[in-house]
């Protein structure tokens, strides 16, 4: 009778051990996948940031080139829309955490980000228009 109980306990211990090993392996695999995903996200964020940097450099130096004003305004608008969207994508997990996923609070946070970007847009637009005017006055 004791041998049966002992064998039963040993069997349960072996099953528990196997479950623990499988759980640890699954946790290690999940951690590996998470770190891999974080590296991929970081690379993508870096690529987007470099693209935005080049786009803003292009916008800044486009005053030296001869573009129609509507194309210049469109490029500036596109650059700032992409900057806004990048900020939303980058900050969304933090906003989600801070707001608890409540839509009205997320909307307020997103509007706050947009309000921070508006003065920057106006600054670039004024600078570019001034450069364009200077270039046109030098040509005449």
C-alpha cells in the first residue's frame, strides 16, 4: 500500500516538475519574442525618425529651390501630419496607461499633442515663406 502511495506521489512530483519546466520554457520563449519585438519596434521607430528628419531638412532647404507655394505648403503639411502621427504611435502606450483607455481622455491627450505641434508648424511656415520671398526678390 505504501509503495502505491509512494509511486503515486513520485508520479505527481514528476508531472509537477514537467509542468514547471514547460512553463519556464514558455516564459523564456515569450520573453525572447517580446525582446525581439521590442528590437524590431525600436528599429522601425528609428527609421521613421530618420525619415522625418530628412523630410524636415528637405522642407527647410526647399526655400532655396523653386517650388510653387502650394507644393511647399503641401510638403510642410505632410511633414507635420507625419510628425503628429509618429508622436501618437510612439506615445500611445503611455497615453493608454495614463488614461486607462477612456476615449475622452485619449482624445484630450491627442489634442494636447496636436496643440504642441501647431506653433512648430507656424514657425516652419513663416521661415519658409520668408526664404521664398527673399529668393524671389533676389531674382527680380
